[in-house]
C-alpha cells in the first residue's frame, strides 16, 4: 500500500488499523464500536484531513461487514498482501492484529510518520484498561463522564 496515494489533496492523513484479519472468525467488537461512531464523523473529518480505515482481511469481507453495520462514510481499505499493518503497528510479530491509529504528513513529495498510539504498548495503571485509541472512541468518552464510568464487567458486542 502506497501511503502517499491516500492523501488526496490533503497535507495530513489519519489511518486506523481495524482488527479484522483474514483468519479472524469475526471483526473486533471494540474496533467495530469505534468505527460505528466514526462513520458519521468521517464526513466532517475529511473536510480537513484524509482518513482511511485499514484492515488485513480481503476488501470484500470488509465491505460485507460495513454493509451489515450500515457504514456509509468510512473509506475502507484492505492491507491484504502488503506490510502496512506490520510496518505501522497494526499487527504484531506473530501476525495478530492490534488496534493502531497513525498520522502521516506530506510536505511536497516528502511523507513523514507523525504519530502512533503507542500507549497500547505500555502497561496500563492498575485497574485500568489500556487507553491508546480512546481519544477517538465516542462510547468511552460518554461513559467516562458518568459517575459509574466504564465499569469492569462490560464490553461492546457485535450484536445485542
């Protein structure tokens, strides 16, 4: 995948690595929860920056899931057959998918990697979940302002 081609006419590109590998029985429910919220926001975001969601599964499988979720705004791409996920921390050494948010900038013909959600690779505080992509996750943003907070016994699901 040639990152420079994803910018379009924008100087900045945000990518989210969606945990949905070709061998996964189903997509990650937590990533799906994030993308449910970002689908409506992406039309606003792309007025300022380029934005793409990248998963390792074949594009047909990704699009089928997107249709099931009703996603209409997200720019969905497959990294099947290339090293994007491994190169930008969306996949570990064994090939397991990991969530990753990356920001790239382009100045003239020079593309630079400007940001990665590295907190995923740091042990969280005691009693806390890792807080690496929470800044883009509407679900946790809402629950974090309640007295009960996120709780410890609940996670988003693909179906309720």
